[in-house]
C-alpha cells in the first residue's frame, strides 16, 4: 500500500502512554525530534483509570524536567503526599511510616493526570503526536526502521526514523519483533490464580492513606482519588464477570473483608465504574533488537500490588533518553555501546520491582488451598506470621518502606 505521507524523524515512538510521552518530552529537551503514534484516542486514555501512586523519583522527573511551567506543578498542588500505608490484617490496621523509616514518601496522583500533564507539555512544545491511529507496523529495524499506520480518516502514513521505541504497553507488537530478531531472547513470567475487581465510587475518604488489607475472604485495597471520589479493589477469581456484582454485593464484600475489632468504618457511596484486572509478572530480555528498543509495560509487567508499573515505565525512559542521546548525538561506537547496555541498566531496577511486587502480592492475597488435607491452611497462617513480623520489626518495615517509595536512581 502506498503511504499518503512520509515523515523523517529521529525517534519514532510507538505508544503514547506515560512511557512514550515522557520519553518524547525528555528527548525534545535534548534537541531530538520524535513522532509519537498511539492506537487509542486522547479521550480514551484520559478516561481509563489505572495507576495512582508515584514514587518520589517519578514526581521529581515530572517537576524537574520542565513538564510544568514554573509554579504550576499540578502533581504537587493537586496530588496528595502520602507518608506511609496501612497494613491491615486480623481486623487491625498497622501504619508503616515511610517518612520515619526511610525519610521518603509517595504521591497519590492518578496516571490519567500524569498523561494529561505530559500530553499538555508535548502539545505546548509543538510535539508531533498522532492519536487514534490503527494498523501499526514496524519493519526494517536492523538498518533503517520504518513505522506505518493508518489515521482515523483511513490514510496510510509512514514514519522513517533512526530509532524506534516500543512503548506500546502490555499487548506490545514491538515486543514480538524484538523476540523474533533475537534468537537468544528469554521471557520470564508468572500467572496468579486471582485478579482484582476494581471500582470507582462517590464517597468520602475512609482513611488518609492506602489500606492494604489481608483477610480470610481475600485481599482488599482502599485507595483514594479526591475528597469525594475513591478507588478500591478486592481480590476475585480471574474469570469473574463484573455484571454479577451488584452495588450491594460489592459493598457487603468490602465490609466483610475490612471488618475488625477496632471498629474501622468503610465509607460507601454510589459506584461509578467497575472492571476486572487479571495480572501477571512478566519480563522479556533483551529489551532491544537492532534499532528497536522497548520501554515500560511492553518489556515487563508487574502485579499492581506494589504500585510499581507506572514508576518502572518512567524509570525505563529516564535511562532510554540518555541512550538515545548517545545514539543520535554522539559517534557510532558510543551509540552502539549505549544501546547494548540499555537492557542491563533498565533490568537492574525491573527485577527489584518484580520481586517487591511478587512479595507484596503473595503476602496479602489468599491463594487457593494447596492440596494438603489437614495441612492445607499452612499458607494462611504463614502469611499472618509474616505480616506480624513485618509490622513489629524495624528491619522488616524498613524493607517495605524502601521498596514502596522506590530505590534511588543511580
Ligand atoms: C487497573 C490498573 C491499576 C494499576 N495500578 C498501578 C499502580 O497503582 N501503580 C503503578 O505504578 N502502576 C499501576 N498499573 C500499571 C500501569 O498502569 C502501567 O504499568 C503503565 O500504564 C505503563 O505505562 P506504559 O506507557 O508502559 O504503557 P501504557 O500506559 O499501556 O501505554 C501504552 C500505549 O500504547 C498504545 N498502543 C498499544 N499498542 C499499540 C500499537 N500497536 N500501535 C500504537 N499504539 C499502541 C496504547 O494505546 C497505550 O496508550 C496499573 C494498571 C492497571 C491496568
């Protein structure tokens, strides 16, 4: 098919989510041109609720790289600083005080707002952003990469670039191209026998910070969005149909999971939106083939329990921006060295986050009973022992605080 237009750029970015847009922003600051293409429309992305917690380094990346005009840092004025979380089990809440333990905090600031801010920054700076396209193909990544796509009016466009970045999320097409090209590629992963039922509701806050709750009925998470809108999740089977859950049933289940002798009161209200989120742990390595590199969920996904996915996507592109600068602004040898080192640099953080997310998930969720007859509730008791150790040990709580707030970026 003949393309209606052909554009030459330095970096073509497939996927305009947080990873793709942040990379485009960082490269613009380095004087490198990008074209960003995305299957979804801006409206679709702005209205899909996903992550909510930013590590301090992610906040710094937003505030210290010119995303906002000076004095208009929305993440600071509209986000909520959280100095800890509550671990709740056995019907009692235990505060893990990150600020006291590691002198760090996280920010509650929804991913939808991160997208709004990055999209506004790229638009302000004249970025070439193409949303609502379809039929993306990526080819010739070994030498002269080309991306083609079809715009909403049906016209085919071609983008030729020095480097292509696959920031196209957990259903990445770029990941498969890297895998096909790299005979020694590996995929590591783990499936979990549960999913999260997520809902958004019109209700006041039930707690000032997130509550991670383990109960015999399964995990539940109480998180916030604004003073009057809250986001909550509870563990369900992966094949759960949201239509089977009435508003009454959802609140009854949440109340049962959170009930306790401390009289904790879950504040309820009309439910606006529901969804079921199956999850898995996944890493593909290497994250590069030829002149195609992967970033964010395209290369790795984590279960949402440790609030790491969005933060890892931003951490990848912080490294990748440096790599792209070497490739495009320095000599061939330096460029190749930088590309060759990208996977190891990115994965150093990814594997820490994989472990942390797996650990939080398995500590707090109820797994189907192991076939073990009289011994089948061993894991239930062991989890309680682990949680009790964690909240009573300075070392245990500090490990949680370090992981949750994020390891310092070298
Ligand atoms: C319900 C939920 C809750 C979550 N909670 C948290 C949390 O609390 N904390 C946290 O850190 N993380 C959380 N995550 C994970 C987080 O949302 C992701 O890790 C994050 O979105 C990754 O960013 P990304 O830019 O890599 O991918 P994405 O945000 O998925 O962006 C990829 C983009 O690529 C586009 N795309 C896909 N295929 C193509 C194609 N072929 N051509 C063009 N464009 C394409 C998509 O439309 C999308 O806009 C959660 C995820 C979900 C689903």
